[in-house]
């Protein structure tokens, strides 16, 4: 009962709290990736964000944050018995913004200003969450435009990231650095966490081959990266989010799910 109460409070925060998401204007429906109160320490950037922003202390909207938030709202809506129409409407508003800003190639740039102008042309692999949320909403409602957008996103992710065996754009420091001047010249970081998410997304979408290829990228990364950070205790399958980053327990469950999904699909 206590856990359910906490979950519902988290949902109410996403739906109702002032400034957590944009409710009007050109970016209506979009969520910020982070929200801070005055004087609260930013967990990543070391500063303080008053209201919505990103982990680099920018007043930016990252499409993948909206993808993740709407995925959560859709999951809650379904497991709660499809009763809370406000939750569904909030998810739809976010997904409609993702439709609006989806690039012709099926991807999304890393970040937008609140006025709707894009911060960079660099596309972010974190939008695997956007693909997943669009797909789930399309399956839930039967509305083809969301399913079609998810399929376009899938083809984009496969060509841009899976085929090249590396991702970028999930975290501020690898998408383009922490300074606005870094964005135009960003070479992109090396990340693998998105492949673990993608395995589960593409398996759910029924694309066995792409799911297995994503899993191969994720699992290979576990075995061959961040060797200088390894020791006796973290060499049993410790995984990490990106190049030069040490193993971190918070990303391990998704990699485990990816390996399990690949095993279910192949028996290997």
C-alpha cells in the first residue's frame, strides 16, 4: 500500500507539478529531464536548477526525456486499469510533441529551447525511449500515426547506431559537452546503455534480428570496455553506460534484460 501511494505521488508530480513539463506554446507537452528546487544541489552538474532543466544545468528540453516520461505514464495507465484519463492525456500531449519535432530521417535532435528552437543538429540515441513510448501508445489506441512514427524511429536507430556499434546523446557530456559552445563541434561520445534498452524495444516490436543485433552490441560492450576500471569484484558482469566510465550498478538490470531477451529469441 505504501509503495502504491508513492507511485501515485510520482505520477501526480509528472502530471500536475508546475514547471515539470511545458503546458503551452511551441513546446507544449514536452518534459524536462530534471527538476530542481531553489537551493537544491544538482546531482550531476554541481550547481542548482530552479525549475525544469537538464543535468548540465541548461534550460533545455531533451526529447528522450519526454519519451521516458510518457513511457512511464503509459505503463502506469495500463497497470492501474486504464482509469486515469488525465494521465493518458498527459502522455498523448508529450507524444504529440515528439511527432512534431521528429526529423525526416526518423530521429530526434538532442535538445530544444523552450521557444521551440533546436539547440543542436546532433541526434541523440536516448530517443530509443521515444520510439518505445510511441509504439506503446499506438498499440494501446490503434492510432496509426504513432505506430508509423515508431517504425521510422526504429529504422533511424538501426542505421545510425546499431550498424555503427556505438551510441551517443543519452547524457549531456557525450552529446555535446556541458557548454553551449561545444554543441556545434561535438564528435559524440561512445555509449552502450541505449543498446540494452533497444534490445527490449525491438523485441517488443517483433523485430527479432534487430533485437539480437542490439543485444550483441550491448553484451560485447560488457566484455570489452572499461578494462582499466575493473577489479576482482566488478568483473563478474559489471556494465557501464559509456566509454571511460567505470561499471555502475544502476545500468546492470537493463543489460541483464537485454541478454535475457536475446536468449528468449535465440535459445543461445
